C-alpha cells in the first residue's frame, strides 16, 4: 500500500463536497489554466470561475492514505496484500475464496493466505486481476508518463494556482501534455494511445515546451501507468463487480478518473446495501446490475461528449489550434468548467450554441488554412521555428 498510483491528481469541486474531503489533503487550488497550442499560442482559461470555485490538486499518496484510514475508522478491515485469484468451491451460490499474498509482516515476499467473502468489488486499477478472473474483456488504453519535479521557489510561485495543458503532435498524437502544481513541486507529463513506444519522446517534448518555467528543477519521482479508454465489455458477473479504472471509468479528452472511481465505488456499495435488505438476504448479480444501470444513465452522455471532442480536436495540429482558439470564448469556458466541476453535461443556450458552432467551424477552417503553409510540430522540431512559420502564414492570410 506504499505504492501510490501515478496520477495528475486533479479533483473536481463536487468531489471535495460530496466525499467530505478535508482541506489539508488539497495541495493547490487551481483557479487559472493555460491552454497552449502547437504554435505556442496561449489562452488563459478560468475567467468564469467564481471566488469559491477551483480545481483541487492533490498527491495520490496523501489522498489514498486518508481514504484508507477513514474507511478503517468506520469499520473496514485493511489488509496489505496482493490479490492472486479467487474461486467458488461450492458453486455459484457459495462463498468466494480469495487467494492473496499478505504483506502485513513487511518484506518483499508476501505470505500466501486465503479469505472467504460473500461479494467482491474489484477496485484494483487498470491492470485489474479481478477483471481477469471474471473474463471482463480488454479495452484500449493510453500510457501516461509523468515526472515530479521540484523547481526553484520563484518558478514554483508562478505555478501556485496555475495549471498548464500543452497540445501538439510533439507532445502527443492524441492526448495532451501537462504541468500540474503539487505541494512543493510540479507534475510534468503526457500520454498517448496510438504510439505508446514514443511516450518518452513525447515527454521530452513536453519538458521542452515548458522548459523556461520548469528548468533548474530536480526530478524526485518518475511514474508511468495505463489509462483505460472506455468501459470494459463486462463489469459484473454473479456477485463480483468492477469499479473505477478496473471497470474502465476514465474519460477521453481529459483522462480524468479520480472522481469516477470514487463515485462508482459509492454507487456500487449503495446497490449492495439496498440489495441486502438490511442484512436479510444475499445481494445477487441483479442487484449489482442496478449500480451499472444507474451509472450508465447518469454518465453515458459525459463520456460520449468527451469522446467526440477528442476525435474532433485531437486529430491534427490545425484542429488543436482551433481547439485552443475556441477556448478563448467565455461561453466555452463556463460550459467546460461547470461540466467538469460538477460532473454533469450542462445544457447550453440554443443561440449561444449556434454562435459556438459557427465559431468552431471558422476556427477549424483557419487551422486547416495554416496547414498549407506551416509544418506540424513534430519530434525534434524547434518550437521557435514552428511558431515563426505560423506567424508568417497568419501575416500572409491577413494580406
């Protein structure tokens, strides 16, 4: 349990309230965000946030430890172990026998033990062993790579309430690069689905794009982890259910999964409690499927919208330029932050939506016009060269 999950660590405002998270586990309250295009055009995002709204930044080792201790205080028995497999020795109606290696005594080699349980909730991440046990099926996944860097105080002051997102072929062909502030350091990372072998090159490009603001720092931790791209084909079987990354609950476009992990765990637990009828019956698969039905009804639209956004705006550098330009709109910022902070797809104003559609088409046309005269930023290209080319094309278009 001393291995913290590699994670950007951004949590929405609704999670802080809904799960009653204390202020001391939040390292930074981000109220400003810069979207930075392939040509290094910067757009400040966050103009529509109120004085009480923010994106919380945390370290997973702190958040996870707090949640474990709180669960323990409320009656949960915490075992430091590695799940190895399970079986039902008495058929589908019988108990599950879990096989695990117990590391409570410390050391590198755990002690093989067994545990009998009535239900199993697999919350064991993207590489879920519980998912394999129920033949949950595979999914596409991104690989995320992140370095935690302790930078000089003056540079850290720049990031005290600011996060940055970089888009471009250089930092990722289908995702984005980021600089997120932590307690006394920053997390610099990127991710990709389509070219996992190139992840270290994309990370170098992300470091290069943020060099002036993060140079002089010391790398204190290097992290890499798979990120699911969609829910697994099977998320429930008999009295076993999957939640969080194990179920594939990570959004495209943003790669966010912390809130959805916590929320799916709570919804699954609520279905189990309801199905048990105050302890008078054993919940079955039909009870667990109530959680899946409610989940899909509540969040299907969110996943679908973000899937479409990724396909439209992450497919090429001209589309990314259009995406960053579109983010200048306060209407877009308000819709985006409301949806992110409160985890719901916010219905828009029809007239404003029509204006946004027109602006988006215009941005895409301008971005594609730039393609004819400016090369995409790719591996090894200097950002200064790409920026100069884009400025030249803009001048030609104006003329």
